[in-house]
């Protein structure tokens, strides 16, 4: 069953009509629900204040405690990126740990004198995160692969696992091949990454 909002497979149903939603869309749906609940709770607090004021009972609030602030929903933000330029809104439910690893590897590539590899990882990562043609799962797979490949590229040639990296790049290229909106960037930058590892083995 497909999600009512997008092309991902559904994981949940919501409402009386049992509308199917995928993980990403359900995540947004529950955030909206939580915000609505917070508004209702504030309205209850306001009403109890009004009752206390009207009845002149100063201790009212102590007997009817106010709703404490609810814990904030887990927004994926605040991950400091030194290289990858990306908006919170496009990160969505992507694993920020892996994005952080990719970002650190870009810094390592720059400091080890591999500006082309650094630029390739940065360009592909940003394209993947922004692509409207890739699903959340595909983006997660790609960022995971990029985090491993970028780390290997930043490793000294003698201990670099080039075969593994090339196999992963091959897999990643097949996934990005499904995204028409990033074809140009991928055609330009995947070969630059492949070159890092073929130069080492060749
Ligand atoms: Zn969806």
C-alpha cells in the first residue's frame, strides 16, 4: 500500500478513514498533532487562570497544576556542517550522524590535499539531499555509502580499501541513476571519486 501523500510505502494509518501514511509523512503528521495538543493545553492553562481570577482564589493554580511544557519533537537540526551546505527542511529524516561523517571526511580530504575528491563528495551529497526524485530510504542509503567512501578516500593510499569503495560507488551510481533531477551533477562528479580509487589500485 502506498502513502496517501507520496510514493513511499505506507507504514501507518491515521484518522477515521484509515488514511495510509509512510514513515516520513507520519512523522510530519505527529508533529502537527503535538503542536495542536500544546495549543489546547495552553488554552486549558488560560481558562484555569481566568477561573482563579474570577473567583478570587489565589491558590487555585497550586491545586490544579498547569500543564508543563511538552518535550519538543525531535527536529533534526543543530548538526554543525563545515562543508555541506544544506537546509534543515531538506534533511528530513536523513541520518544526521552519517551526514556529519561525510562532512568531516570532506574536511579531511581538503587537509590531505585532495580538493577534487572533496568537491565531488560535497557536490554529490548536496545533490542527493536536495533531490526530489529520491525517496528518504534512497537518500539514507546514499549518504551512508558516501560516508564510507569519503572516509576511505581520506585514508592514506596504502591502507585505503579501494575495492570496497569502488563497489559501493557502483551501487550508489545505480541509485542516483534513478534521479533525473541530479543527473548532470552525478555525471560530472562520480568519475572524480572513482578516479581517487582507481589511481590507487592502478
Ligand atoms: Zn508519504
